[in-house]
């Protein structure tokens, strides 16, 4: 069994990695509005398939530009293939289909459980430990998200959305397993190369699932604003954000990274205000404040145990180009 080191970064002040994760949350929060515009003209599966192909090409190009190849140790091939399927085929398919069969409120609540699933799985795998402060912060942030949903105008229901809710729960579990499972991989190969290889593993499978929609899509009717939303989603919310996510997992640990997902609905709410005319309620503003307090507590209450790898790719010099 490999020795472990304790990652104490979470106990320090706001770091450069935290800044990148905050940027990721801003991108993902803005992505909801971009998707809303795009899906007015594009079928969900056609949108998803095309943006994943574009994102995969972008990450592969970025990897090559940093001077890295895509070769990996044979012992890691099946693991990376499995993780690629989890994040880029299973998660993406379950998420987009689940979104089409449930309400926005349900989706927000279910997706927000990602940090909790990640924390639980990380603890079961012996990868992370939590102080009482960390546990309280996780639960407090989740409570703030619940307040945002129920104080908003999106309906939450039980029963008639069972299929969609079940699919979204499955997508959340897939992403949590991917996050914890990729910890050693990104520590060994670096975030950009790991993301590229795992996207190359999962995107072709997703593309097969999306082929009927891509063929039946009326491309001539797609407006410029829809293309803009698709490109934003592909380049920023998938290509750039996936690399940042894996970099965060490598530097700070799975739960510390996943906790930033609580900021996403806050950003989405703020972006939708001027872009879509969706004015937040007082309850939603209070919920957003609670989330930020919970995030502060959670990030200082997680202790990550990092395996000492046989080789480690030092990637900080490339973060300026492709974080």
C-alpha cells in the first residue's frame, strides 16, 4: 500500500487553485443561460454531442501545445477508459436526458448533492477526512441551495418526475465516482493530459448515442445566438472547466473541489437576472449568502490524503495557457 501525505492546502488562505475553481463556478453558472438560448434551436442530444466533440478537440490541442503526448502507462489504460466513460458518456447522457424529464427545481436540488456524494465516497475510499467544521459547512451550503430552490419560482415535484430524477441521481453518482477515482490519475499525468485522454475515451461513446439527434437536427434553422451558446459551453464550460476541475482535484482534493459546485447556482441566479429577466427573491439572496458561509467553513474542514505516486507531472508552468 502506498504511503499517503496529508494535503493541508485546505487549511490555508485563498489560493491560486481556489481562484481557478471560482472561475470554473462562474463559467458553469453562466452556462445555464447559454444552454437555455441554445436549446431553443438545438435538440438536447445534438447540442450535447457537438459540444463534447468540440471540447475534446480543444483539450487535445491544448495538451499538444504544452509539449505533452497522449501516451499513458499500460497499467492505467483501463482505469482512464472507465473514468472517461463515467464523466463523458454516462454522466453527460444521464444528465441531459434527466433534465428533459424533470423540473428545474428538482434538477438543482439533485445536482447540488454532488459534494455530499463526493465527500461520502472519498471518506469510504480512505482518501479524505473531515472535521466537524467541514461537515457542518457541507450541510450548510446544501441548506442554502435548498432555500434558493424553494424560494424561487421553479417548481419542485415528486412522483411525476421520477424517471428524470432517477437519471439525474445516477449522473450525480457518476460524477462523484469520477472525481474521487481520478485523484491519482491527475496527480500522475497532470490535469490537461488526464482530461484529454479521458475525454477521448468517453466522447466517442457519447457521440454514438447522439448520432440520431445530430442527423435529424435542422441545422439551417440554428440562429447565431444558439451557435454562440454552444461554443461558449464547449470551449469554456467543458474544455476549460474540466481541466480546472481535475487540476483542483490534483491540488486540493475531491471534496474541496466539488464544494465549489455550490457557487454555480448562485452565479446562475445572478446571470439570469439581467440576461433572462429572472429577478431573485429575498429568500434566494439569503440562500446565496448561506452557501458562501458554508463554502468558507467546508474548505477549511477537509483533510485530503494524497498517494505518493511513482512519477508526478509538474504542470504549474502550463496553467497560464490552459488551466
